C-alpha cells in the first residue's frame, strides 16, 4: 500500500530528529517560511475582497464536488470534442502505465515535465526511464532535486533545503565542469541546459492546477514559463490530474486565480497562467499534435463520501506548510511521503490509507494556523483529530498509547474517579516532579518528556478549591 | 484498463452516499457574456486613463517596462531602441493582421533582422525552420488582447499569425496594445474569457491563452529572485494612444 520511493526505512521520530539537528535546514526553513508568511499576509492586506473571495472559492469547490459526476462528464466531452483524448486511472499504477504507454507509442525519447505533484504522487519518472524515455524536470527547483535524486520538500519551493553551494556541486557533476555558486549564474546555466531539452523533447508532461468542464481547458500556473514551453514545443502533451481539480467554468477560474498566487507566494498572479485546449489548431504554428488528459482517482473518489472529503478542495498552494509550527521545524522530507505539511498528512492518508499516518497524524499541534492560511479554509485540524481517532479505534496505534488514552477518557467521564485521580497522581508524581514541572517520566513515558516538561498536578486543584469554597459558604 | 463508464459509475456510487458538507453554489456566469463585455468596454472608454495608470503601476511593480506612444507608427522606434540598448539584432513579430500594423520594414531600416510569423499553419518543414528562427530570436513583438489593471497582466490568445512562443523563447518580449485591450479586474477578464468562448468569438483561433504577469522568474535557489529562467528576462509594454482603426 505504501508509496514506492517514500523515505520510510527510518521511523518518523528519527526522520524528524535528523531534521531538527540539520543546521542549514533549520535556517533555510525559518527564512523561507517566514518570508512566505509575510508575503502572503501583505498580499491579502492589500486586497480587501480577499476574504469574501476565499469564502466564494470554498463554496465553489464544495458545490463542484457535489456535482462532480456532471462536471467530469462535461470535461471529458469537451476535451474529446477538441480532438483531445481522456484516460481514466483508478490507481497510481494504472496512471503510470497509461503515460508510459502513450510515450512509448509516440516513440518518445525525452519527456520534459513542468512541476506536477500528481506525477510525483504516481512516481512517474522511474517508470519512464525504465522504458528508455528520459524524464527531465524543468522547474528549476524540481530539476535540482532530480539531479540530487531526492523528492520535493515543499509543494511550491521543492528545493528550499538545498544551499547554492550544493546546487553548484550538482550542476558541476551533471555538466562535468565547475559552476559558480551564485543563484543568478546557476539560473543561467539551468536556462541554457534546459532550453536545449525543451527544443529536443518529443513529449511534454504536466499536471493541472484546474480543468474547466465547460470548455475542456487545462490551466497551468507557473512563474518560470516552463509550463508554457512544455505545452507549446513537444509534439505530444500529456496532462495528469487528480479528478477533483475540475471546476465548472471560466467564471469560477478567475475567483481561484485571484487568491491562489497570493496564498502561495504573495504575488497578485504568478508570472504565467496558461490555458490550453486540446491539440494544435489548424491555423497554428505551434502546439502539440496530440493531447491526452489522464484523470486520476488514486484514493480520491472514495473520500467523496469519506472523512477526508474536505481535503479534496486543496489548491496545492503550500500556505499551510509555511504557517505550521511542525513543518517549520522538520521540513518536508521528514514527513516521508509526496505531500508534506498539515494538508500532506491528510493527502497521505487519502492515498495510502490511515495506517500510513499513525505517527504523522500526531505531527500537528492542532493550533489551527493552517485553517487561517488556507485559501479555501479547509478545516485540517478537525480531520487530523478524526484520523487520530481512526488510528486508535482500528488498533493501528501502539497499545500503550491506546491504553493511556482509554484510561484518560474513562477518568474524564466519571467525576467520582476524576476526583480521586488528583491526589493519586500527586502521590505518583512525587519522585519525578520538580516544583510545578515534571521534567522526566520513567519507562516509555519518557519519550513525551524528552522534548518538553509535563505540568505537574497542582498542590490543590481547581475542583478541590471549589469544594472548599462551597463548604465554607 | 478502466473505462469511462466504469470510472463514472464509481464516481456516482460514492456521490450517492453523501449530500455534501454544506449547501453551496458555483459561480454565477453572465447570461450574455458578449453583451456584458461590450458594456464593460463602453464604460471603460469613458475612464481609460485611470485604468491605464493603474495598469502601468502594477505592470512596473512586477518588473515590466512601460512606454506610451501616440500612434502605431511610433512603435518601431521604441522596439529599435530596446534592441540597440541590449545589442540585440534578431526580431520576430506577430503577423501584421494580428498586430494591427506591419512594423517589419521600419525595424529593418533600423538594421534589425526581422522575421514575420506566418498568418496560417505551415508545412512540417517550414514549421521546423521557423522553430529555429524563433529559438534564435532575441526580441519577440506581440499584441495583447487584454491588459489587466488589477494585476499588470497581459493576456495573449494564440492562433494564426500569433505563435505561442513569440512571447516565450526570446529574451525580450515587447507587447503592443491600445485602450481597447484595457480591463480593470480579473472578474472582468472572466467575462471576456466567457465571451470569447461563447457567441462573442475569440480574438484568435488557437488552442492556448496565456496570461503574462511580468518576466519569467524563479526563487528556487535560496529564495533569491532571478529573472528569465526559461521565458523572457524582460517584458516591455507599449501603449498606443490612437485606438486601432480610430
């Protein structure tokens, strides 16, 4: 059930531990997430309609999901009407096979890709390489991590964990010549290197930020322009898209465009928004001869009536990552799967089942910063709590955890027991408490106090003082 | 292989199990978008100078370079100056029918090497040759179907005479527009897109519409903002005061 290529050989606790002791990562995360938070805040401060549009966008997503069969049907009809082809993939394997087969049938040797979380999710690159089609990531951040043989650590800034020195070393190894460790120079090198590949590639692969049912249009939002290259130059264009990304009309589209880039990078719009419909038209000089859209289920459809339904509204802007106190500490790789951050935990559960998040479901302080930042106000903490419950009731959680929480629940439900609990705990904590704190607990409880203190039970609890007050009346 | 019927059946089964999270509606589309687009144009004709000012502010904020000239005849001189300042020689332009003027002769007089994009589709051989020309060009001259004041965005529809990569492969993109392209907001862009799709008819017959908001950019290496990673390093917009055909 688990994703191939996920970094799961080490347990989550150790992955997080490693990240916490990586000084560069800590610094890079703080700088990047703080900057993204400020830019986003500024963008919405200058945009009074923003809050209303976020409500609208949230509603549009929900309304679209309610009629998803209708809109998908419409989308398929309209893509086909324009000479495009639509494929249906229930699983990641099936989606991968479809794309690989399309490339093979077209005799493709090289596929240029614009950034796509959907193709990350189905681990397309290895499958392409296996049949002799060289996949080339063209988003600069993705290109860097492809050369490094890693996975993205942030949805919109995949290589924030890399220093310019590391990037220069990677480029140097690839080009077999020394490269200056300067972002400007490195970008020039990537431009030259990837320009040749755009012109030589016979296959272009993209995701889709949106697909418009009414017109059969695929919408790509990029800053670098690689999405435009990939949809203009190669003779074959394949777009892989989660089925929930469909929206009804162009009127809906502009609502999302008004908030998407502001949430992601604080820009009013990203540099390029590309709307493409089907293959090249008769009068056109450029554009693909063939256009294929792969509609991906991979656990999504089951959630239409499932506990994670609200996560199907996600726009993949990355805003919830930046504000999350856990993501800000451990970064994307520690999560271990394709999608990091608070929304990533939910998407991981959606794709791989609740077993995959037995640890991750707890990698959140439930502070709610993600809901505030989310452009469509997805209630991530609510679903995380539900996931924790599911992990518990399905006995996926380790037994000590289950026993502790069961005991705690029993105490809270019975006032008589709860009243006795305070003096009993005061007795038990005596060897471990220093003042009002318990800095270290014995046995496996020690894991909890390894990184924080436990507040000690007060010498007199509120309930006890209240009883005194009532008695003295 | 999953068929459309099987995929849709799964979708319907799951949808049948729930009535959703809350009552919600999708965006309300204009009943007659072409007529509404005309109304917007008419209203903006009254106050285009303010809209242009706002466009200029936003366009410059995203790194664009703005020019204002009296007539289409003044455009080649601006393009030539941009070229000379950057030691650029090779220019490609949209076809005159799409651009509204034939700027090629005047540009050639200024010592530039100009290739005009063909008005219609070409043979495979000609396409390949033109691809090389476009890839080698340093300046791409296009029109703009919309200029959006709210965001400083230029909207370009592809089609005959207006290849997608004219505004993409050259390092310098120069777009020429007049007051007829000005709109105030993204919401208005929505109306125009609906009108182009519906009975209003699109400005061109191609398969792509691109929104261009400043130059190509990335911040993928240590968050250092860098321009021209894949697309143009610079975007220039020339506003022509005299409206087309007016």
